[in-house]
C-alpha cells in the first residue's frame, strides 16, 4: 500500500510538471490527440443539455456547506440570461471577485469536463473549442461556476457579523476542515467587504457585498504569513467546493485511473481513448461519491448519498427527455417509466448516458457494442473506418452482400464536426443526412420502419419528426 501511495504521489508530481502530457512520440501522440478533439467536435454537441444536472450538484454542495442552496441556482439563471446580452455586468463582477474566467481563453478548459487533460494540434483544438462554445457548454459551465462562487462569497459577507460558533454548524465543520476555526474567522470577518456598487453604479444600493480572499491579502494590519495563510485557506475552500458544485476534472482522478501513461505510447493512447467522455462520471466518483462514503456512520452516509442519488436521477431524467425531444422523439410515456427507465436516468445523471443505451438494446446510440463503448470513441472510430473500407471491400470480393451505402452515410453523420449540435442536429439530420442515406442505402425505408417499431417496443416512444 505504501508503494502505491508513493507511486501516486510521484505521478501527481509528474502530472503537475507537465511530464505526463508531453507525447513520447510527437507524431503518434499529436495524431491521436487531434483525432480525439475532432471526435469531440462531432459527438459532444448535445453535452450542454447535461449541464442541467449542475443545478442539482450546486444545491447539494451549498446545503452541505450550510449555505442557502437556492441562491446559486438563481445566480446561474441570471448568468445564462446575460449570455445573450451585449453588456456583461455580472461577468465583470465575477472577474472582480476573482472567480476565474476559463471560457475567455482561446481554447476553453471546459473540455476537461469530458476529456482528460491532453495536448493536441491547435487546429483541431480550435475546431473542438468552437463547437463546445457554439453548443453553449462553455458558457453554461462558466455560468454555473460563477454562480456558485458569487453565492458563497455573498453569503460569507452576510455572516461576518457572527462569531464562529454562530455560523451554520455545517459551515463550521467545513471551515474547520480547511483550517479556518474561531481564531481565523475572527480575523477574516473584520476584512472590509467589497461593494459591487463602487465599480458599477447599477449595483449600488442592492446589497451586493462580498467577502473576497484578495481583500484579506491586501490588509496592511496583518503580517505577511497571516495574510498568506488566511487567503489561501479561504480561497482553497472556495475553489474546492466550486469543483464539487460544478464537477470538474481533477489531477487525482486522472492519475488514479491512468497512472503514468503518456501520450504517444500505445498504452497512453488506449487509456486516453478509454477515458474519453467518462471524465465527468469519474469526477463525480472522486468528489461526491467519495465524500458521501467519508461521512460518519450509516446515518451520515445516507444523509449525503440518498439526496445525491435521488436528485441526480431526477435531473438525469429531465436531461434525457430534453435530448429525446431534440432528437425528434416524443417524451417517454408515463407507463413506460419503469425500473429500466429510472436506472437509465441515474446513469444519465452520473454522466454516463451512453451506457444507459444497453438497458434497451445490445448496441449504443451509435451502433457500437458494449466492448467498443468501454474501449472509447477512438477505438470505435478506427473500427468503423476499417469496417467501412476493408470490411466492405472483402465482402464485395467474396461475393457477399454489403451495406456500404448505409455504413458510409452513418459514418459521415457520426464523425462530421458540428453535426451533433443539440439545436441544429434534428434539422441537419432530417434534411441532409436522411437525404444522403436515401441516396446511398437502397433499404432506407425498410430500415427506418424497423427502427420505428424497435423504438416503440423498447421505450414506448414515437417520433414527432420521423426520419
């Protein structure tokens, strides 16, 4: 066990130094990293819908910290609405509160919610980033992070009048874990609050005051060691709890699953493919699930885990139904919402929706087997490519009947960047890809009727815009 801990520590150090992201073979590593980015741009256009589940994680995290859970949700809606305006007042306020601005970077770090931290050719990264921004995933993720951080700092501003023992018991418990006890809180709470109305008159008189870690660091009445310690403790609490509220990839999770595997090696590329799109679920396991099992006693564990699972399942079902409607299908009938449906919803809420497909069929939504799904999108792509080219060629040579037309149409649809954007997917699919398949697949009508019957039988659903 000691050797394992030592190895993990060494791997974490290598990760933070950047050694585990540097390809061993530059051409091999960059080729597959670029392929992963292109696959992301083709397949994650609907991931923004899944950020609806963040509303549950924000509430759950806020409640665990003894904060008013509904405020983060309200702030999130305000940030989302502001995204459609030219004047980004709340966004500027979030920056002044030092809550970060990942989406303002040239290539957004939001990709890390679904991909491991990898290097790739800039061209492919820009394509992927453009699609994720266009889908709303980047804006939604950033909005939720800002919303939670703003709620937390605003709540602390309201609590500065109270000594440590009068804080919410859960907040006391959490602060203590981060090294903030009565003595530290008494110093922190004497820090001058930041009033948003000073920099923006439109916020004046609205009670928008915040306790910023930076203002603790700027205090001239404290020695440097005290300033550094208190600022670091409070900022660490805020950053860590924000990562619980909006589950974000962690170095610990990456190292636990991939060890010291490097890009540009066969092992590294197989690992990176297998972990693609599973990062969100891995993060939930390393954060909320781990925190739940760390609670004292069966009652403590149940108090954390039961609401977590129930809330995640309900939000997973909500996100699932929205994705169904966006795909041209009618919502699932009530009488078909049995055990399999709610298991699928729980899987969706945990960020592994594609595995829920196997509850209703022996293939996922892309026609892949369980083995291919576990192996990851890169392996699936290579398998599809081999089947489309060499597979159909061998079938033709041996005189067997091929499905080259159908497979080519599916391949183009599956791997075209931007084809999966949730708000354009259905129109593009019906007008372009259905037409393309009609031209290439002589059995289009028969296959469509079979798919409609299968959908009706397994889920009870029908299309509101059929193929």
